[in-house]
């Protein structure tokens, strides 16, 4: 029988890379920051290179011996791998090291569990943890493996492992039902914001890029902001007044990271939906980060995964004070603002950002007439579902003429989904 060891805070970090791609300083620094954000006391870091993961241990036998010696010498209570491990690899390593082993996904899940503060956030994290745990139930209690006794008690019983799986499945089902209710409530709020015709601007970016600091500085709010990964999980909404008295709703959401566990992306769908449905994305970038280009690609990857890759976006290069660069705005050939350089910490360049946002949200809605043929009923249903139809007229040929008023982002997304030409909507001035 195998009993999983109890966890601890004294951690040994392990990074195993592919040939020709030995862990960059940036990757290793991020790994260390993730571990420290989870509350671990980092004792040492062991790096290695392997062409392909070993089926049993992920690392090779020689590297495993090296890690085992370090665990014994340093008195480590926890070994954290910077790569995802299979359940069997995790179990084999724990047996070999006689201490708890955690992979990258488990580490990020632990950080999220510490940061979640709202009812919805806690449910989302618990769901992600249970989905992750479902493949890692390893404790089999042999004394409950079979019920044996007198009349009526003979035959196979239920193992403790089977009981755990059944109870876990029941809990997952209950959490999904609760989250479905919360999502319906969020959808009501989202539709209410659309009816009010106040544009929604969502802050996105790599974790620790300064999103929450920018949010606080712009709105005068006090969202928790700290120099640590995933300081903010739960979305926060505040009204922001722009030049000319125009208002938008600013949303601060969870930061992204490379190789974000799929369990989290799935569990946080309702939170990430705020980003997908936004009229404008403010992609906050740490301008002083040497790996900022890679960070931006990582964020773009997550946006694509949640279906927000086509949303209008404005790049915000934060922390320009570290570069010695003055705040300014970069525009494209049409004069549209595409990049704003500022310092959220020192409040420099915020007026430029407000002006740029005002310019970008001026035409976030489209209003016009759309003629649909009888076989385009799904498009009609989708428009009605989104509350975009003002009036409806029927033609003698069976066609339908709709007066539509909707977010431009929603219109573009609808056209992409059903293969429509965006110019089919005859705009009303």
C-alpha cells in the first residue's frame, strides 16, 4: 500500500528541458517566482536536459539519483517539477524521494487556491483542483477492498479508491451546477451592461505586468496589487470617465502565463468570458521585461484559446520609468492609437491612455438593416438571443429584414462564425 507523503514548504526545484532549448534564465526565474508565490522556501534548483521524458520518472535515472541525494542532504519536504507530470510519474517519484512531488500544473492550482477570495473564484479553483486530482487518486485501503462475512455480506465490495472516485464525481457535478447558476447571473449583468450601451474595456496581460496597479490608478480603486504572480484572480468592475464625459466599464481580470493548465482555462470560463465579450482589450505589457515579446505571444495564445483573438486591442506598455522613456502614443497609418507607453506606478501617461481609449471605443457599436434568407434562421436566432434586434419585417419572398443594433465585436464574431460578409449590414448613420 502506498500512502502519499504529507506536503511541506521546504522545496527543491527541478527543471528538465529539451536538447538545444536549455532553460532560459527567464523561464527559470518565472519558475522560482511561481514557487515563492505559492509560499515555498526554495532550497536549490536542479536543471537537466532530456531528449524525451522517461515513462517512469520523466527525468533519467541518473538525474533522479541526483535529486534524491539533494532531497536527503537538504532536508527537502517537497520537490516541484517545472513540467507537467503524468499521475504514474508523480507517484513513482514520490516513492523514490519519500516526499511530496508537485508538477507545474499542481503548483499553479495551489497558487490559485490561495488567491481566490469570492464565492465564484473559490468554486472555480475547487473544480480545477478536483479535475486535476481525479487522475491522481492513489490511496487504496486494502482493509476495505472486499466485504466478507456471513449471509448477505459475501461478494465484492467497494474499494476505498472507488469510493473516493465516486464522491469526487458527486462533488464535481455539484460544483458545475453551482457555477452554471453563477454564470447565468453573470450573463444577466453582461446583457444589462450591453443595454446601457456603456462600452466594456478589459485589462489583459501576463501576470505581474502591472494590470491591477493600472486599474487602481485609473479608477481610484483598491484592488489588491503586489509584486507577485497571480496577485489578482477575481474580476473587478469599475466605471471610468474619459475625455468629454464619456464613460466605459473597466474590468480587471486574472493574469495569464505560459502553459496555463487547461483545467484552469475550463474552470474559469465565466471569468474569462468577461474578456471575450469586451468591446476593447487593454493588453498591458511590462515594457522593461526582457522577455516581453514572448510574454505577449503567450497572452495572444490564451486569448485565442478563449475565443478573444479577434477583439479590438490597444497595447499598453507599462513601467516606462524603468526604460527612461517619456510617455507617448504610437498610431497606425490611419491615425488610430495602437500603443500607449506609460507608468502606472507613477501615474505618468494616464491622460494619454484615457484619450486613446476614448478614440478606440467611439465606434464600438453598429446599427443597421440586415436581410436574411429563409435558410439563415440560425443567424436570426443568435441576434435575438443577444438582444440585438430592434424591429423585424417579412418579405414576400420569405426573406427577413432585421434592424440590428449590437457591439461591433459581436457583429464581427457573428460574421466569422456563420461566414457572413460584414458589409451585408446596411449601416444607419
